[in-house]
């Protein structure tokens, strides 16, 4: 009898071994038993990276245990999931949550690499010395901000030192006003921060003033060169003191230190754009694009052929990423894209009633918007989830109210914009829905908002003691070195 018990026990262990071992092996290889189907299936994974990094994750309303929320560098991985629909929710104390419905597939990782949460309340830095500020422009090296005020019908241009919040310089332009926004002419810093170009108007006359920051010299370009109706002033990216401008349809390169150092780059050119080492310009009557060196001495290289639609449509503005990716706005606010892509060449209209446009830093995406709608064009394939193809158009969001302050966020997978006093950030990822989160709400109905990528701060105007003042807060959150110190 005792021998029979030992035999039964032995064979029971053998049976358990042959049942359990395959299960352990299958589990180790990523298989899970689906009780609904009664079979083993290869599991799926959810991977994500967020800012901030100290977050929790819920799947279908159940908080993931720390042992299931594996951290790899600065990203998270939830593995061993049966193929099914899940609701993923990312939370952090003091932040607005992020949520999406996710379809997990067998053997595939569903990836979300650009999750951004916004604080419910940001700690702001105020710059009281800027009381009465109208508009502002950060310097290329991110130490200074130039801003404008009006004082008894005089335009004041002031320089704010961000290191100590002091006003280092004040320049007065008596009886002049800054050109209105619809002129699309802004104050611009020279690359080395030595000069400012300031577009102004008075009694129907328009010109640019050049301010020499160090010497305090203020120069009226119309008077300096003996020109009329100078417009579209842009600094040479390589040579100090040199800049480009249009008078009528003639493109010049001038030197603020020498009025006789003035060169005609092109004629019959309604608009132009600069790269680091070249100048691109549109040539009438057929709106062909040409390229030459910054000093205009190199041979003119034709970039485009026939312009789509009406060849004589007046072109108001163009932006150039490189000679294979160029966007155009005509006088009727129609948007055209020239894209000499890897698979094909496209030159066509992609939008109407467009206010402005900007390429991403890698040239793969073009952000553009009308008064009420924001869209993105993909100039190259995007192989990271969510996958998108070249020559694809996506409408990102639409509002009945007028959109303002539209700009790329630093990851170029989000867009910052304002609607009235509300400033928001919206993701490009269309899976399930696009999360659109509030950043700030101002008392000022039409604040000016700039996301400074270098300083990783949001600068904005808001009312304080009855006057608009410049403020800032850190955004995005600081990331620990090598991911150490997070959740």
C-alpha cells in the first residue's frame, strides 16, 4: 500500500511537471492564457515616455503595480497584456491627467513617446519692470528680451536682462508706432545680439529703424540708404552688421556700418528667405525660386519649375527648410508646398485662408493655420508610432474663436496655441483622440505667448496692477540626468 502511494505521488509530480513546465516556458516567452478563448496567445505591450517622469499608470481604471510598470531608462513598459482594448491613463499629483483608448495587439508594442502633462497651477516668475509691455522678442542667445511700450505717442524699445530682471537699455522713437501684426513684420535680433531691426509707421509712412545696442545709435533705414518703403528686413546669418531688405521688388544686401556697401541681389523679387549660407528668392513673372550665396556673387541656381495654378499669383511670403522643401503664401492667403520628396515631387496648394506657417526643426512637418483651424503637413515619412506618410495632411484642431500664438512645442509632436485668454497644448497623435490640455489662463484677453525652446520656459503677458506685465514659468519639467530620480 505504501509503495502504491509513493508511485502515485511520483507520477503526480511528473504530471505536474509536464503541465507546469510548458506554462512557465510559454510565460517566459511572452505567452499568456486567454481564458475566454481557452488558448495561449502571444501577449502585447504598452510602452510610453512622459513629462513629467514621476507618474502612475492606470489600465482600465486599475492602478498598475510598480512591479508591472517596468522602467527602462526614461520610459515605461507595461508587458504581458492579452490582446484587447485598454484605457491607459497617466496621472501625477498636481497635473492634469492624460488618457487614451489603446488596441493592444499580439506580439506588438503600442508606443507613446511624447506624453505631456500640464500642471494645474504653475509657479510663475514676474518681471515688474516691464509694466505696460506691448510685445516682446527673445534674443538668439536667450539672455535678453526686447520689448515695446508706448509713452506719450512715442515708441519705446527696452532691453530686459533675464539674469537679473533689470532694464539695461531704453531707446525712444518719437511719434512712431510699431507696425501692426497683419503686416507680418517683427522686431528681429541680429544673430550676435548686437543690433535690433524695428518696423515702424507714422502718417502712412513705413520704415525700419536699426538700433545698435552697444552704442545706442538709432538709424532710419529709409534715410540711411535714400530709399522708400523698405520692408522685410532680415539679418545676415553669418556676417555681423549685414542685412537684407526689399524695396518694391528689388532685393538688397546692405551694411549698417557703411551706406555705400549696398548690393542688389535680385530684381523682380516679391519675397525671399535666408538659410545659413544661402538666399532664396521668388522671381517674377513666373514665380520661379532661385538660390544664390549670401553675398550674391555665386551663380543663380533655379530650384523650382512652373508654379501650380496661376503663375502670376503674387507671392507674399515663403519659408525654406532646404532646397527640397519650401512653403509659399500668396496674397490671397493660399498655401503651396514644394516638396522634392524621396518617393516623388509635389508642388501643389494645400490650404487656403492661411495666416502663417512653420517647419519643424527636422523639416519633416509643416505647421500651418488659419484664424480658426490648425493643420500639419508631413513632408517626409514619420516611422515612429503613430506612423504617418509623406504628403499627408492632418487637421489638428478647430475653434469658432480666433486662434493666436500658434507655435511648435519643443518635441514637434505638440502645438501650443491660445484662444482668447486660454493657452493650451495639443498633441499630434490622433489615436483615439487628441489630448488638449490647458497651460495657463490669463486675465488679459489677448496675451502674447512664446515658448522658448532653449530656456525651456513659457513667456507670456498678463495684467498686473492694471497694466500688462511679462511673466514666465518653466515648461517642460526638468528631466533628471540619465533618468535618475524619477518614479
